[in-house]
C-alpha cells in the first residue's frame, strides 16, 4: 500500500509549502524509499499555461508538455524524478473530467454533486497517479507527497479538503499522515501562536487532524521552545510533532533542518515505514544521496569567490517568474564553486525612451549591464521590453561578455544579428509586428491561432547537432552527444527563408530538429561564450546535476580556465537527464492539438515526434 503524506497550509499562502513538501520527500528518499509527488491547485484553470507570470509565477513545463505549477519544479529538482501533467490537479481538470463523464452517461442518470462525484474523482485521481513510476527504477513509488495549494478555509479548497478527509479512511490511518504548515509571526521578538491555533482549529473542524505542525518563521531565528510547547498544548499534539522552519541561508538547508528535528523518525513510526522492504541497492542509493546533499550544503557555505550574472527580463517584479532559471544558475554556481550574485534588470529600462522618462533608472540599468560577468536573456511573450533585450544581447556580443539566450532570448539574438550584421534594419519577429516583411522569426505553421491553452510546441523534444560541431562548446557540455533532449514552450521559430542568409553571414545554427528544418541552437565562434537555445534547459536542472548550457554559461562567466575545467569534466562525467536509450520504443502519438504529446504506457517518457 502506498503511503500518503498531505501537506496543507494555513494563515497565508506562499509560506513555503512546496519547499517543505519537497524536503520531506527528499528525506524519505534518503532512507531508500521511492517517492512521488502531486500538487493540488484549487483554481478553475485547467492548467497554468494561460496565466501571467507576474500573477502566478513561472509556468513549469514537463516532459509530456504539461504546463503546471512551479512547485512541480521543486519536486522534480529535489526528488530527481520525472513527473507528468497528471501530477498537477486543478479544479478545472476535475470538473472537466466529471462533466465529460456525465455527458457520456457514466452516472446512469443520477444527480451529479460535489459529494460524492467530485470528491470521489479527486481521490481516484490521486490513487491512480500515485502508482505511476517516476524515477530510474521504473517501479511503483512507496510514498506520495500531496501538496494542497492555497490555505485551509478557502472556498476554492473546500472540495479538496473534504476529499482528503474521506481519503484518510479509504487508505487507512497507517497509510495517511498530514503535515500542516502555519505562519508564526514574530512581533518584536515575541513569537505569536494564535494564528496557528486558529488554523489548526479550522482544520480539525473540517475533519483533518495534523500529525506534524511545521511552524514557518519569516526570520532567521529558530522556533523557541516556549512557542513549541504552547502550540503543542493548544493544538493537541506532542511537542515532537511541532517543528520550526525559519529562514536559512539557502532553501537547500531546509531538508537538513527538518531532519535535525526528528521528522524522519516520526514519519517512520507514524506510517510504519519499516513494513516497506528496502533492498541493499535502495539503501545504498539513499545513503549516497544523503552524503551528496550534505556535501552540497556544506560546500555552499564555504564559497567565497563570486560570479556575477545579470538577468535581463520582462517580469522582474516577481522573481518567481524565473524560478527555474534562478535554480539552474544556483546549481551551476555550486558546481563551479562560486557564490552566485544575481542582478535583475527590467529590459525596458535599457531602452532609449527610459532615458527621457527616468534617467536614473536608465543609467542604473546600463551600469549593471556594463559590470556583468555574464548576461542572460530568458523566455517571455509580447513586444514590451524586447528592444532593451536586444541592446543587452548586442552589448554581450560586441564586448565578448558570456551570453546565454533562452527561447525568446534565442529569437532576439537572431533578430539582433539580422539587424546589425546582416544589414536587415527592419528585421523583427512577427509576434511583435504581424505584417512586417523582414520577419526573421515567424509563427509556427501548425500552431492554433484561435486557442491559447496547450497549443504551443510543448514538452520534451530532440535536438540533433550538425556535422562538424564536435568541438563546439555546446556539444561538449552535453558530453559530446550527437542528440540531446530538452523541453520546449514556444509558438514562434526562425523563419526558414532567412536561414541560408543568416548562416552565410557567420551565424552558426549548430543544433536543429530531427528533420533539420527548425533552428534550435546557435553558437558564435570567436566568442568566449555566446549560446542560445529555443528550448528551456532550465526545466531539467538538478542540484546535483546542473543543466549543461547554464553550467557552461556560469563557468564562462567565472573565466576561461573554469570553463575549460567544466568542459573536461562534462566530457568524462556528464549524466543526461533524459538518456537516449530511454526514448527508444516509446509510442509516438499526438492527441488533440498537434503540439500535445499524450502519455505513453509508463506515463513517464513522452511523445517527441515531429508533428504530422
């Protein structure tokens, strides 16, 4: 029987449930268990794909093209697993499924209600997805972490809370535990427990009893013993069931902070985890993971040399909009033994009109660019700020500053080259000007122009390196492989009509799709590091296995010697997150839109064929 751990939250949202859920799963994986995770988002959207980054944060993309909540990125990074779109449950998905069943007549004419039909659909979904293999073993997980988004008491969450109340009886007491995360405000040195008492009282009134209360403190000081005892008394739990999670220097310390408070031994007793048979190989794998994670966090605290990276983006007001990019830079800095100094520049601040409107903001933005060790232009949508991005790209190209472009950054690098080196002064993307003649970036012909949700080129796709690229920086970063796999999310691509002229002028497209028709990687020769990808490699980064393009970019920003050392290491030790052999024999089917790969039999590695 799978063991289930529900992580809920109270008082306010955004207090770190995702990190606590991921850390709990990581700690259990360190004991040798196989762990999966599910995120419940109570909003009515079917998925996160149509949400603004500045409202919801990053839209995280999975192998199967699922556009999901950014917390699934936490799960994949911490647990080193590959999840599917079904690991993200939304109200929209559940209602859509139930309504489709009702239209088919599956309910035999009965009145369809929240209870039992919606709540049963939620429980059935969780049970089904929790059995799907997600790691390299290909075996059914032992433990499933379920994170309930929002806060207890929200109207939107009510059906899910009721479903979980029922679920604890469906699977049995020994197979279900609840961790409730609550804010403990610090008022001038006094830690207040009343909000936690109130939210736990509300939770109990809904039929769920917390087994662990994780007290979140937005300060660097730990939970006081007196506070812990007070919460224990008024929330009807033992003191060992109250743990504190205060601000630490890095989120990678959170698992060890929880471990030091006995969370693993408590869960082992509460869920009778000793009943799960662990082979010597499983135990050894868990012990190695623990050793490597502790070494990572210890080494991180001993870093004194720094690397300065400037991110030129469109959504810098909400840093979560670039969550995976930030993590990919952090992981790469760890590998290069550097402390990351990440500076943010709103791309529109680099544009000439800002000099007239706000000279201080303009000059501060350019002062940051001029002092950058490396410049990164990530993905995005829309015209706003793109001229500023191209000015930053031009600066990096001309001044020999290490540069990495992702998705939109790749497209704008092509536009900037066409304007300034090919002499096509009116070059642009048809995304910004649909009627332009010199559209070096065009709308992909097979993409829907009327529907937005799930209609982009999404999910895991192959890139094939061109002959003669064996010595390219990019290819060596991937261990010399001839074909690589990364996740995509875009509607626009390089116009095939301009490719010959672009390449003749010196722009090198070293990686293309399997048919050789789509430009997917560019790399400039005679430059310390100037690489751009149409894909989003940040989605496959791991703390112990950084994304190759980001690793090369950060290494180059540290200096040529560091880049050389990392290239040599990658050629010897690179472990691809999606090995070529894992793709062999998978079904190649497209469901719905031409860009929506369906799940394969194992629901893990997904359809990656070109569209028919």
